């Protein structure tokens, strides 16, 4: 967990904490770069994450994790702190019901073809947890689900298997470090927006905004995946212009790319509104 001096004071003011050694294991540094070295993190990644968080906090909307904007506050200038966090055993109950063949059932208790489940999801422990019960369900229903899913079905079409050597282009982050907004020109009523939240890294847009109307959205730089990521880059700008808002539905399967584009466009729109 990374936090600044203001948050440190806020935690300190709470008095007794659930974990008595919280401050003993907390690391302090004057800069983010120094903090990253102390906790063996990538300095660039840490700085980028904090910068993105600050943008969301200032805008009052978390486009990455949908956190309530009222609970966010931009980091101050340091010093900075880091406290290691560890996961604990978590047990969840509920989920779609399954039968003894590990088939997931619909609302009418009929098996949904080709859909199986195991473990806590749809487990037999509804309102009470039996110690070790979920582990058993993972093992037992995992075996049942795997065996039944692997069986050849009469309604399965022949599918050509993918060979091990087949190459799949998933895209990548090939944006150079010098690809920053200052490298792009703007005309009358045009503004640049940037977001570092994309799957492939930075997304840069140029927005034409006049009389509170979104006239045009151009994607100047991005490195999203060649399939659904590019679909988001192509479709969302048109929808934003049509609806006159950056807040449009994400493209299915490309939620991160969609959120990054929305964040960049919002960034540009805010610049436009502040210039009026």
C-alpha cells in the first residue's frame, strides 16, 4: 500500500490499529523513485500508477477500478510511505447452482450446455461454511467438471485445433518514450488528452470541442491489441461524438482499452472547459 504524508497522519490519528506493528513495517522515502528502490518495485511503473491515480482523483472519477471519487485524494509532494500487504484466506458462498455432474443450471434447474463449475462457485455450503469443505469441492467437482467437459458432445461442431507453433498477435507497447502530447499539433478549438491506463500503455487523443459540443475525436497514438482493442479505438470515438460525451459503454472484451480512451478524451474535454 502506497500513501503520502497526509494519509500517514490520518492513519496515525486513529490510535490503536488492528495490526499493532503497522508502522514498524512501513517504509519511508522522500521521493517515489527512492521508495520504489526500497520496496524493489519498478520506479517508472510506480510513478505512472501514482500519476494516473492523481488524475482520477482530480477528475472525481476512477476509470480504472470504479472507485468512488469522493474517497480519492491526489498524492502530495512527499515524503511517501509503503506498507506490505498480505492476502488472507477468503471464503465466498453462492453463485449459479450446479448438479451432481457439475453442470451449471439455469433458472429452471435445467443444465446449460457446455457449462460446468467447481469449488466455491455454486457450492453446497449455502449459509454455513464447513471447514475444508470448499477445498473438497474444488478437488471433487473439479475432477467431475473436467471429465464431463472433456467428453465429446453430439452437438459439438468440428473445430480445427490451433497448432502449438501458430503465432497470435496480441499487440504490445511499442510507443516510444518521446511520444508525448507536445509532439502533436492542435488547431482552433482542439485539445490533446492522454491516458496511461491502456493495455499497451499510453493513449493520446486530439479532441475538437466547441460550444460545449464534442465535434471530433482523433486517436493519435496507442498500442492496444490488434483485435478488440483496435475495435474500441475505431468505434468509441464515433459514439462519443454522436452522444456528445466521453462516457459511453465500453467495447466488450476491451474494457481496459475502452477506459483508457475514455480517460484520455475526458482529459482533453476538461482542458477545453477550463480554457473557456
